[in-house]
C-alpha cells in the first residue's frame, strides 16, 4: 500500500492528466470549428494520449493497494485567438506538467518510495518528449508569421502527424 502522502500526490497528478485531456479536447473542438482539421485531429489524438497517461497512474495506484479517485474536471477554455495561441498555451501547460512530475518524484524520494520513483521515470521521459514536440511545433508556427497559405500547409502537416506518430515533427 502507498503511503498517504504519495497516494494524495498521485491522485493530484491523475487530476492534472485528466485536465490535460479535457483541455486538448476543447482545443480540438475549437480547431475543428475554425476549419483547421489537421490540427483538430492531432489534438483529438493528443487528448486520448493524455487520458492514457491518467489511466496509467490510476491503475498504478490501485495495483499498489491504494485508492485512485476519479477527478472532477474543471471546464477548460473553449475560445482561442489563433492556432499559434493554442500551441503557446499547450507548451506552457506541458512545462507546468513537467514541474509537477518533478515535484511528485521529489515527494516519492523524500518518502523513500523508490518503486513509485521508478514507475514515474516513464513520465519524466515523456515530458522531455512532449516539451520538445510542442516547442518544435511552436517554432514552426512562429516562422509562418501569420501567413494564411502557409498556415494551411502547417495544418496539413499536423494531419500527417496523426497517422505517422509524433516523431516526424522534430526532424
Ligand atoms: Fe501527460 Fe502531456 O503530459
């Protein structure tokens, strides 16, 4: 069984991963409504990925004999100024998530829960990849400088990432 402090911290992370999933779902909906279908599909897929991050933690808590709690989700923002603003927000959000994962690892270490510290290494690695992915996407958007034709091409590129996986974006 997990100690109380670790259990509470893991349940807080479950809440954050669930919120990430809801946030990207709201962004996908905005993108779809505004004709950015490639971006929308990418974000729908990413929303599913966040749910899988949440579930991985959820199962871990219960597998360790503790109690995973279904988070009540705060309603995310549904309106965005531009695709660029969407990805700026995602990048900042992911940087915050990385900090939370690091704090969580710190708590497990202090509590001498090395099994959970070890389990969380997957999340540490995942956050490096996500920050890298979104920083690259944002760099690309910054280069477009608001050009509509290029934004259309960018949207097509995002669509390709849905089927190809996210590795291609960092090339
Ligand atoms: Fe689950 Fe995007 O971090």
